[in-house]
C-alpha cells in the first residue's frame, strides 16, 4: 500500500515534525564537518608536483590557455579529491620569443625542478596536412608555395607539407617566410615576388595577428581574384568565429582546416563558466571567445594530472646529466627527473573523452581528432566537409571516404566568386612565355628562323614550330608566348643545342622549341615534354639499278599466300553456286558429272580473264556472276599494279646491308653537324678519318652520290626524322636499312619544375599532327615506303580485299539459300508423301534425283517447246481443253515418276490414286513427246 504525503499537517503533530527536522539538520552538519576534516587531513598528506607553464601572456590566446589550465585542475581535483598528488603550476611568459621560451623552460627545470612543462601548441599538423597533398592531386596542382611566419611555429609544418606534396607528385618550388612583426612594405615585397611567378596555389600557416595583415595586402594587390587558390591551416581557421568582418571580407574563397569539436552539454557548461571567469580575470579583454586551443589546454592539464597520479611514487627525485662542465649553454647544470620515463609512459597510455573530443598522445604529440573543411564566403565560414583519421575526407561524419577530394566535399566557391577550380598556374599579368628557337643552316623544314628584309623581324617556321603552335591551341587555357632566335647579332647560331638548353636552365628563357632531342645530360637541367616525333638513329644507303635475272616465281609475289588461297577458294565456290542455280534450266550446265564439274570450274576461272562464254539464264545466277566479275576486276587490276611495282623495285639493290659490312670494308659514313650521333658512331668503332659531316639534305645527297671511292660516303647515320625528310625529297634513290639504334625523339624543353610541362605533354597526346607532317615532308610523286625492303610494302594482303570477299560471299550464299528454299517448297508434296519409314539418306537421294531432272516449268524449256509445233500439238491433244496444268502439278508428277524409278511402284511410298493418274496423263505425254531421246544427265 502506497502512502502519499498529506498536503496539510495537523496542529497536534507540528511539534513532533519540528523535532525530527532539527535532528536531520544536526546529522547533515556532522557529515559535512567530517568531510572537511577528512579533506584537510588528505591535503596535509598530498604530494605537490611542480609543473611549468610557458605561454605568451601578452596574447589573448596565451591568457585563454592559462585560464583553461587553472580551471582544469580545479575541476579535476574537485571530482578527484581522494588523489594523493596535486599539480602546482609555475607560470612563465614567453614574450613571443622562442629564445625567451627556451630560457624559461631551462629555468623551470633547474630552479623549480618541474616534472613537466605545458607549452604552446606544437606542430600538430602532421596528420591532417597530408590531405593538402590529396587536394593538390585532385585539382591537378603540381606546385604550391607555403607562406609561413618566420619562427619555429611556421617552420614546423614544412617537413610534413613537403612530404605530403611529394607523395602525389607535387613540389614546393619556393617558400615565403614573413616576420611576425613585418610591415606592410615587407609583406608587399614578398607578394610581388609571387605575382611574378606562374604559381597560383598558396598554403598559409601563421597566427591571425599576421594573417589578417597578409590577406589585407593580398586583396589590395589583386591576389584574391579568380585564378588564385589559398589554403590556410587551423592556426587561422580556428579563429574564424572571433575575427571581425573586415578580415573575413579579405579572405573570400579561402579554404581552411579547423579542429572539429562536437558540441556537448559538458562543453556548453564549461563555456559559460569560462566566459564568466575570464571576464573577471581579464576585464580589459571583451572580444575573446573560447576556441579549440583553450580546450586542448584544458584536456592537457587534465591528462597530466591523471598520469602523475598513476606514477604512484612519493618522491620525484632529480639527477645530473652527464654533460662536460664549462658549457656556455648552462646545460652542465641541467638535472632530469628520475620519474620522467615512467611519467611519459603513463601520459602515452592515457585515454579519455575530454572537452575537445577523444584525447590521446602519440610520440608525445596530441593526436588529431576530427577536422572540418571550411570555405570562407559572405560573412563567415561555410562547412563543406570533414577529415577523420579513419576515413579521411568525407562529406558527412557518418559517411565513408570517396574516391576523389572533389567528390568528398561540398561545392567550393573560390576567390573571384567562381566555382571553377583554379588551374594552379598563370602567366604573370602583362608577360609572355619566352621561347628560344635554334638557328640552323640545313634541314630548315624542321625549324627555320629567318629575317624578313622588309620588316627586319625574325620569322619562325618549320615542322617543330607548327607543332608547337598546334599544341598551344589545344591547351585548355590560353598561354601567350613569343619566339626568340638563339643567334648572334650577325644572325649566326649562338652555340650548340646544349648551350641553348642551358639558357633555359638559367631562367633567361621559359622554354626551347625546335628539333631538340631528349638526352640524359640535358634532362639534368630542364624538363622535357612528351616526344612528338619518332625516335631512333637509322642508317640510309643508296640503291642502284641491277639487271640481274629475276626470280622464277616472281609472278606469285604480287599476292600473299593467304590471298592466293582465298581467291582460289572463292573461284571454286562461285562456280559451284552458278552450277547449282543453272543445272535444272540450262543445258550448258548438264551432262555427265565430269562434264558438269569441268564446266563449272571453267566458267568460274574463265571470269579471271573475262573469257566465259556459257549462257546464264537464271536471274540469281546473273546477279552472282555480276558481283563476282566486279571482284575479279579489282583483283586483276591490283595484281597488275603490284606486279609492275615489284619488277621496278627489283632493279634497285642496296649497296650496303648492315653496319658490320661498313666497318669491314672500311667505308666512309656521314653524320649531321653538331649531332650527338658522332658519339654513337665512335662507340660502334668508326675511325675519325672515316667520318664525314653534312649540314643540309643537299650536302648529304652529294656525299652519298660520290661514294667512298670519291671521298664521299657509303651510308649516313642520323635521327629518323631527318632521314625520312631525305627519302621524301629524293624518292627512290635511297632507302633505310636495319638496325635502328635506340635514341629519344624530339621534345619541347621547359624550366625545371615548370607547371607547363605536364599540360603541354597532355596537349601533345591529343594534337593531330598528320596535316603538319604532310605539309613539310610529303613530296609529290614520292612514296613513303622506303624503309627496309620496298617490295615488302607493295604486296596486297587478304585484309586489302576482305570487304570485296565478304560482299561476294554474302551474295552467293544468299542466292544459294533462296534457291534451296524455293526448290524444297515446290517439292514439298514429295517429302510429305514419302513412306515414313524412309531413311534420312533416302529422302536426300530422292531430292537429289528430282534436282538432277530438267525443270519442265522453266522459261527456257517452255520457249523451246513453243518453237516445236509437233511437240506443241501432242501436248495440246493430250491435255484437257479447259484446265491447263499448273507448274506445281507438273513438278509434283515428275517427282512421282522419279520416286517410282528409284523405289519401284509398290515401294515408292506414294499413295495410289487412279484419278490423279488419269488427270496427269496429258502432262506425262507432254514430257515424253518433248524429249525425243534419252534424257541427258
């Protein structure tokens, strides 16, 4: 039974209730007194642990951190009054100076004997800064410039950032360091340097005190417009909530990473208490709000209090370090705690959920929890995603990582109020790409830098120039450029190709364009794009007319073996199809089996010379023959052209077949002036006196015509593009022979680390250079098939005529199928009336017997019957006057006769029907009268 309290007490019970309440108050007072006495006794037995705190107390962040540390210890020991240890703080001011902070730490260790020091946040960017590399990869940024404050805080991020960018193929070509107290002029000086560079991706790592001034100057110089990309670390982004609107306005489009702290009831409670206490202690600071640094300081102090208690020792003794005396640094007097290693171990194993989230230490560094990716827009920040140690970049905390950075985040609004991601580089405003072009004497088809006498300007032309212009047009972005000749004042070449490349390395020019070969020594100084020509060093030799007897079987060479076999098979197949279509209705395709086989083969193969005389009466056969004659016409014309070319080419024989023959016979060889091929020839074993140099195709032609006997050359070695130009110019006078030596091809050269190298390489892959090659290297009446044995390229293959064979095969097969379908349809009654016990082979024999007979319904035989009056009279008398026989009836009766001849009357398998016999006597008599002798088979 449940008794509820009465709402009103009676007057008689009032003295008794008052007495009970008095007893309860006395007991409560005794308990509180006992608790305070116990607490006092515990405090008398606690162990004080000295802990140093080094912060910049002139900075609001430092004051906020100290306030949070004090509150953390108060809260901790209020809830852990039974702990025997108590942390005692000894605070020192770092005065924004690393040296002062280090001196304060030494003083705390030597004089105060502190067991630990809580200092400013270290370089905790190691975990999440690697995601900056993923961003660079996702947006195809190959370079980025870090901008940091000139102290240990700024320098601490560089190793992590460099590693992260290198992991994705990006690099740091330049590093901007700005002093903490830099003036506006100093900041402008550094930003002006960046404006003159092509890089447009900047990573800022500094505190807001310097960051606000940096972005103000960047906006003033136009560096917050479209095309720029700015990324800031949490050193700035964690302060977004406490920055004024003018600073936010200067950072429109900036991406940032800030620590993400989930909002909990404990955090809200602490935030209110901290705000009240901080205002009491710092009444002059009114705009400071609690951020993640204060929460980290709170959790750090909390974890240190836990670890000290776990050490479980009553004394924390010190011992001297083994350092030689007399050190000017004072380290010889430095003492270390004997309990230090155990304290570090306990700190590393401490895990708890603090105000900032999950708290843990690894390598004495506070591990990153979750970070939020924010984009500065309008009047504040806008969250576009998160980063977690488990999943990396995600759109929401409860989702998993996707494949790319762009897909993992929400839409980004970049500087200039655009959603298009910056390309990461840009030609400086008002500038053009300075491209160096070699000046040549010969082979001007590749590159030619000539002076226009009317305008006194240099005109650039040639294959390499046209390719570069086409590639630049294929670029996704417009890049202005201008050519500069590599020449002396008298218009002569200013040096070798290595000298030209070295000027690009020195930064005097942005790129070099021409017939520049990729070489290992040059790659040390410049970056090459993908090659745009063939690679290799080839040998070209002259060919002479040789009237030696031709091969006995040369007439077979115009076609390959596969083509001969395929053509023969089609001749036989077409002959068979024509025979099938004509056998029943054309006497030219009837007779004994050997005669029929010979006629079909003769008819088919005679089409090769169009000598077929047999008359074809079937429309389907005519269509097959017309199609096949067209195929034969193409084959014969191709054979004639190929055979003529082979007979012509056979008169041209090579004087030299390989390099060993040249060395053995002591022949002279040539190479192009200034080419690296000279070194290759010396490696092959050619002596200096056997080498001749040439500058133009005309000189090369002259040397080859003279030959070794007249102080000329027997062969020339050069890069494949040059020799192809020679072959295109002089047609069949020369040919290239194997082997081809390995060598790289032509490419464009750019400064080391240039952002354009990758983009131009991509553009080379999609640029069609066919028209450019035809413009410069095709010569009227010349064939490009001069490499190796020319006759090998003159032989047609099956692939050359595969389309014609398919057409002929389809037409013939289709005609055969149509004929078979019509034949079986006309004689379907025969198959239906056969004895069901008749075997499959027997049925086939019956149909073949029927097929072997003349077709009395054909137009051919009807016309012959109309020309014979006797036969017509007999037929007319035998047939009924009113109902002339239908063709199907005649076929059916003839089929019946064939079956009777094959099986006998009683075994024919046909149902006897006297009436049907009487009705068909006229047709039978017509057949017998029209055939005046034995039927030929």
